[in-house]
């Protein structure tokens, strides 16, 4: 099993759920680096002080480990939505978050991404109050990302809503990236 196949393993559960359509995009035939969209929560976990909450501290450690071990093997991207969100909050922390993404390619807004984000919300694939989360999924999908890396498991990497999200993205004519946490990718890599 190749490394590219391993990082897709946790997402095979969605395969075939949607009317016989394979929810997992086919693997590229070239050995290109996976294209990874870094959602805001990933960057926040990467730069935040270590939490006193043991679960959150483990998630932060997985984030740092993925960044150190796996990020160099990937082509990374963010978006204007990420830039907008990482600028919020404590000014010192915002500068630190911005320093992490300053050299990463940024996906621009597009009419296709806006339409797809609206479709995700209209189809209730994501809650109505999560328009920025829908935009992250849409921007990553339209840009052709293989993975959307996030810690937002309430709206984005939610296994309950995943089939609906994938269905909407595919029906709009795009490939849905794997919606995953760093811990899931590290676990898949080690299988």
C-alpha cells in the first residue's frame, strides 16, 4: 500500500454511501505531493500555547507532529478566509499565525467557490450559521485540494455530515477533499 493510499484509509467509510457513488475521489495516477488546504483551526492549534486540557494538548501535539513530519511532503494552501480569521484575536498571536502562512500559496475568492458554499448551506450539509466553514470546504474543493486539514469536527470534519457534504460537492462537479484532522492522517500513515 502506498503512502498516498494510507492517508485516505480513514475516509473509506463514506465510500459508496451516496447512491452508489464513490465518495472518495480517485487517487491521482502521478506521484504528486498531496495538495493540502490548511483551515484556520489547524493554524491556531499549531501556534497556540500548550493547553492545560489533556485532550486539547494531545491534539496540539498531533498538529505539531504533522507540521514537522508531513507538511514538507505536501503542497500547502490557505485562502483569504483563513487570512481573515487568523488576523482576529490577540495581536501577538495573530502575528504568529500570519508568520506561519506567509509563504503558503493562497486561494483567491471565486464565483464557483461562493456558489458551492451557498449550495452546502442550502442543502444543510453544514449549519446555516457556519458560512465561513462552508466557504473553507468550497474553496478547497474548487482549488482541487486532496485534503482539507482541520480541527473543526463540529462542522467540517464531522463524520455524520460528511456524506451530505461530499454529495453536494460532487453534484456541483468538484472533487471533495478528504476532511481530516492531523491525528487522523498520522494514524492512517502508521497503519
